[in-house]
C-alpha cells in the first residue's frame, strides 16, 4: 500500500475529526453561547485597557501632512521613493508596504478600535461601570473634546509625496471606526456624550456622501467600494439614519454583489491583486459586516450570488490554505487566516456549525500590525 496515500488520508481524517469535536463542544449553532466562549478573552483585554490613556491624532504629526493638528493623516501603503529621483514623487510597488511612511494616526485609530470595543464587550458581560466609564473617556477624547478631537473628514489620508495631499482611497482607513461606532451605542454612555459621538459620526457620514473623495470611494469597483458601504451602514445604524441604511441595503443588493461577486462566489477584482488571498478575506469580511448590520445573510440574487455563495467559495481555503489555487500573497501570506468575522457571523446566520468550529480554532488575538489593519471586527459579541 502507498504510505503517502495513507498519510494524506489520515491527515484529512484528523482534520475532520477536530472540526466535529469542536462543533460538538460548541453545540448546535442556534445554541452556541458566544458570551461564554469569549468571556475570559474579553475581560483579560478589558482589564488591561483600563490603564490605557486616550491617544488621538493630536498626539503625533508629520511634516508631510497638509492638514492641521486635528486632521487624520496617512500615506499610501505601496508608494516608495523613486531610486532614479530620490527627492521626487513617490512611485508605486503594489502589495509592498513602505515601512517609512507615516502611520502614527492609523496606529492610534487601530488602538482605539481595540480598546473601546473590548471595554464595551466587558460592559455587556458584567455591567460594571468601570468599563463603560473608561470607554467614554476614549470616545470623548476622539470625538468631543476640543483639545484632542479628530476632524470629521479624511482630507489628508493616503497621501502620496509629490502627487496628492490626500485621496479618496484614504477613506478605507476609517474602517476601524466601524466597531467603535457599534461599541459606542452599546456601552452605556451618558446621553449627552452619546449625542456628541453621534454628532461626529453624522458629520463624517455626510462628508463621505458629499465630498468628491467620498463619492469616488463609494463608486470604486473593489474592496474600497465595499468598505464605503460597510462604514456608512455602521455609522447610520449608530445615528439612526434610516435613509442611509436603506441606501446601503440597496447598494449591497444592486451594486456590490452584482458587480464584485462571480458565479462561483469569488471576488475577481481581489484575485487580481498581488495579495489575492488576503484581499479576498478582507473583502469577504467587509461584506460580512454589511450583511450582519443590515440582515442580508440569506438574501441572494436569482442566480444564487450572495453571502452564502461567497462563504462557500472561501471557506475551503480558510480551512486548508494549501488548497489555495493561486500564487501566495507577496507579503503576510503566512499570517492569515485569523478569527475572520465572516466565519462567526456566517456560521450563526446560515446555520453552518463548521464555520463556527473553524472560527474557534483560529487566532483570536493576532499582533501583526498588517493583520490588525485588515481585520476590523475583534469583538463579535457586540454584533450578535
């Protein structure tokens, strides 16, 4: 008998057995207790964050920013100095992040997106005021306080030296505010402070819908267009804007899925990138957040395209990345997948215990900065 054949079968059997065992521990999907699953992890993080003080955009600045101290500034990830003209405009190297770009504002926002949702989840579990009070302190600093707030626009995001002081593509940087907005409405803020946070998000959402940067990002045909809807839907949920909520639902059904999803459930625009695996996961997660926000998990087009089909395409490659049919990503391929929100949201909404089982096995707290930047939901308890 061929020993290699036996070994491969054994590996497949063990993998299947592990998934079955994990699913049995979790119980049926409709009985899965996410709060019990996440309690220890949430409280450990929240207790550590109680000692963390707010850090906003006013704490760091770049001489390359055309904005002021309250303006968010970032630089295009894949843009580098031109070796033939070192002092001239930057040139593009797709998929290769320039480590010398200014990222302090992005890091501060990601930090906020880790701290506030963890505190909100701890508040949801325990109802202890220490968690909601500390979350309120961070939210005030970012969105209300005169000395430290961020202006509600992204005029200077994803700048490129020698080319642009800001770009519409920079709007994707505030994807990290999606779970912050979710947390703000679920952390027991005093009414006046909640009103102040809602006012900021209403102003930012208006800017996203009226400024040329926002309009160009909305009309993007890839993950950028997805993330525009992801954000607007989440922010409209916080502010109670029924008109925008309806708009996002319609755009998901008539623009995003028809134009981005292929018949097999893949996202062709993401497969063209130098990081096709990571970008496919990223776009799927952004779509999943929309579906979770707007209740669109079971909706599908007459030809079957929708979230269920998209999950069916990507799930086997999350389960076993060695089956991925394309070339590995040029960077960070080994760091994926982690606990993708698409797995837990889709598993619960679609009645797929295998998705939940895989989610439970994956890394719940990655520390690689690039992973954190492309993984916007870390506290699914706030969403379920």
